[in-house]
């Protein structure tokens, strides 16, 4: 690593450990290091037609109600077959920063459960989560991720025991409102933050893209680490492109701190 880059990352580390209330907003870019495709990157689901997945159909609530099998077949490899997907250095470093009380909360747009797998806590999932599946028709019918994944990986659909309808993951699909409680927690955490790390997100999809703006309006600073430009680059106090480089260096600095 060039000495200038190292010095910049050391300055970032100092900002994190000296912040009164540091949070992170994470997007799909942090999970590409774990082998999970993002959505709008160069090889993301919206731009890569080689996989034969129509991303517009994949998370569309009307299409799900018409043909739930499409979602489960298309999402099997990157949502339900996570045994071979491990948290990236970004997930692990954020979890370690939390363990040492330098990072207070993680706000994530991701639905891959890798923050939980990395042993993070206080993870605010603003796009929902596949941790629970439920019936759109029958109240009170729920299935946990582990059972749903077992069924999906066996080539079947998780179904309601009452009406036999395919269960839906508690992920927010297009056509559905984001979970109110999670969005309220996210905006409250952002407003309270004197430092927010914005990681692996293009900041193009609202309302999630507006979360760092709450930090800025309330007098806090944002740091952006993303391999593509974002609309808030000019508002960031620090800007990096290489997530892996930055977080490998941050992890080394964290581990070097015996606190």
C-alpha cells in the first residue's frame, strides 16, 4: 500500500475511534467480496444478462404473487445457498469495531444475512430480511430462514401449512413499503451520528440513499468507500474506492489496538 494511502486510512481509523457516535450504511458492494452479486455494478444483476435472471421480476411483488417459483429458483444461489458464502473483511472489521464499541449501529440495504453471520449486533435491515418467511394470506404463519433454505435447496417452495400458498420472505419487494420501524431506527441513528461510513452503495435508490443526508444536515460527517461515483462524493470528508484495501488496513489497525 502506498504510504499516502496508508496515512489516509490511519486518519480514517482515528476518526472512527474518536467519534462519539459512529454508524455505517452498507450496500451490496460489500458482499461482492463474498461472491454475492450486487445490483447496479458492472457485473450486477441489473447489468448481467448472462445469468438469465430478470432482476425486475426477481423482486417484484406482483410477479411473485403470480409466479413465486421464479423468485426461489433465481435467488437460490445467492440467498438460500449461503453455506459457501462467508463474511468479507468488511463485515468482519465492522463486527470487530462494534465489539470494541467504536461502531454503534449498522444500517444495511443488504438481504444476505452476512452481518449477522459476522457476529454484528444492532443491525438495522432497511430492505427487510429473509430471516423470516410468512404467508401473504394466513395471519401468524411464519417459517425461519434455515427451514426455508433447506426446502429451496431441495428444489421445492416453502409453503403455508394452512393454504399451501408459497411463503414470501420478509424482504421488501418492489411495490411494497420499506419496514417503517427499521427506517425510523435508521433515520434516528443517522441524525445522531457525528460520523457515518457509507460503504459499497451507489446512493441512487431512495429512501435508503437519503439516510446519509440526515447525518450531514445534523452536522455530522460522512466517509464514502465505493468503487463507483455517488451523488454525495463532494459532501464526504473522506473518499476511497477500494473496499478491500481500506478494510484490510482498518482490520490490522483494529487488531493492533489492544483495547
